[in-house]
């Protein structure tokens, strides 16, 4: 069991993304809160989100990076 730092709920480890396979560390934010954060970021940064998608597609990457 692990506690999410955003929603303050005690959840099982499968509710968290694995952060580092070598050390078996999990993210401090649960998957649901992480999805909510990503959704809010995309709404607040719509132009940057579209640009990231264009760059990702052009480079043939599977995920966009903030930067």
C-alpha cells in the first residue's frame, strides 16, 4: 500500500506508475491523479500540446516531452 501525495488516499501499488525498474520505485502520485494533472496541463497549454504532438509525430517518437 502507498499513499498518493495529491488525493491523500492509501492505494495498492498497481494504482501507481513504476518510476524506476532497477530500484523498484513507484511514482508518488496515483495513476488517476496523474491523468487528471495531464488533462489539466493540456487544457492550460493547448498550443504547446499541439506543438509537442507535431514534433513527436515528425520524429517518430511514442511520447512527447516537456521542454
